[in-house]
C-alpha cells in the first residue's frame, strides 16, 4: 500500500479508503490510486485488513452443505452468493458428507479463518459449541434443516405439506397403490416428506408401500423390484432429486414410463427432455439461499431479535408423468 501511495502521489489513508471502498474519496484521487494498483499488480490483503478494522469483519462467510456437487445445494449456494456479492462479501463452501465429525472439522476450519457468518445444512445433532461464537458476533443461519440443539434463524421448505399435495394429486388421478421411494426418515427433510406421504395415504385409507434406499443406487434396485412385482404400484413418489433420477432410469429401463405415474421431490436437470416429462415438487433452492443470506446479514447488521423460522412453499409442477391415469397392475 505504501508503494501504491508513492506512485499515485497520495496518502496511505487515501489508498486504504479506495481499496476498502469506504469512506468515499474524490474521483480524481480514486483514478490515481486505481492506476497505481494496476501498474504495481497490488492485491488487497483482506486477512491483514481484518486485524486493523475496528469491527473485525473479514467480508467472508462460509457455507456447510451435505454435498456441494448436488444441484440442489449448488442452487442454494448461488442464492447466497447473489446476496453476498452486493455487499462485497465472498463465500466459501464445503461438504459434510452427512458426517458430523466432518461437519465439525469444516466449521472449526472456517471459523479459524475468521469468517463473519455461517450458513449450515446441519448433519450433527449438537451445535451448542457455536453458542460462544454467536455470542461474540458470529452470524449463524441453518438452511434446509433446523438445528435441534441451538436456537438460531433457519430457512426451510414446506416438505410435509408439499409431499401431501403430491400424493393427493396422484390419488386424484385414480391411483390407489402408490409407492414411496425415499431415504430413511432420520434427517429432518426425509422425515417430513415421509410423514407427508403417510398422512395423505392414511386420510385416503390406502396401504403404504415403502422403500428406504440409503443411496441412489439402492433407489434403482428398489424401483426395479417394485415395478416387476405381481402387485406392482401404479404410481411412484421419489423423495429426493438423485433418487428421482434413478427411479426414472428404472421406469425407462423396464419400458413402464407411460404406464406408471411418477412424481419426484426436487426438480432435476432435463426433467422436461424425457417422455413423459417429469412432474416434480419444485423447491425454491435459490430462494432458500437468498433468504438465508438476508437473515444472516441482518444479524451482522445488528439485528438482535428472537430467532426467525422461514418456511418456503414448494409448488407441484405438472409435466406429464404425474398425470398418468391409474391402470391395472400386471398379473
């Protein structure tokens, strides 16, 4: 910064104001500094700047997801990033792989780098270790799932209500044997969707047909077994986007895609490119991210009110597969 100031012929404080973006300086001085920065190849050291700033903020936040390669979590990340960018804040993301120890390691790693806030898709059941950090000013928001151990802002999808609506949609199209292919009801989202299925089937007086694969490969095997059974279901509901892809693959592999109705929870790439196109419960992943970021920054801006719980709707997008009428199961 001293070199930049010397080349630009301005004070060190003027260089600091220009590179930090605040407070403003005269336009002609800013141009001189920017030219010197470009000439010298200067890059601002945010870590050093954090140590000097009175508020101690690093202009960075961290996101801890289940799996950053999942398109759903990528869309949440983009929603957070769109808000953070308007504030000059950068985002870092990591994958917990549904491993509580991995989640803890990631959280400790980003906190040691002095991030200002955390947006977490929780895997662990205990987050009380964050209480001291929150008391010291850390912004914290849980997204997709709430924490069961700490009172903090969270942004969720109406998983149960949206699933009930999807099952009722299949029932309205004449289906009486509707199979559920979804993860075991251990985490919040899986439990809410499973309970939504159960509630809708119970109200209609229909028998439950349930498969709980632990991974996408299991979903393909389970769907294949269901579809080749003597009492095969006339409709399938898959509770997560990666499972939906595998159920769809089983339907097409067996040539049953025009006979067996299918609704998936979460949209998937190319859902409209297959025949019939896939009817889905569409979560607003980008909206989850934007809302989580807005809650986080409101905390960093000084909001000290009680924790907030925001629940976003997930509409049913009718594309064709969920609108197939029930036919008799093969003998």
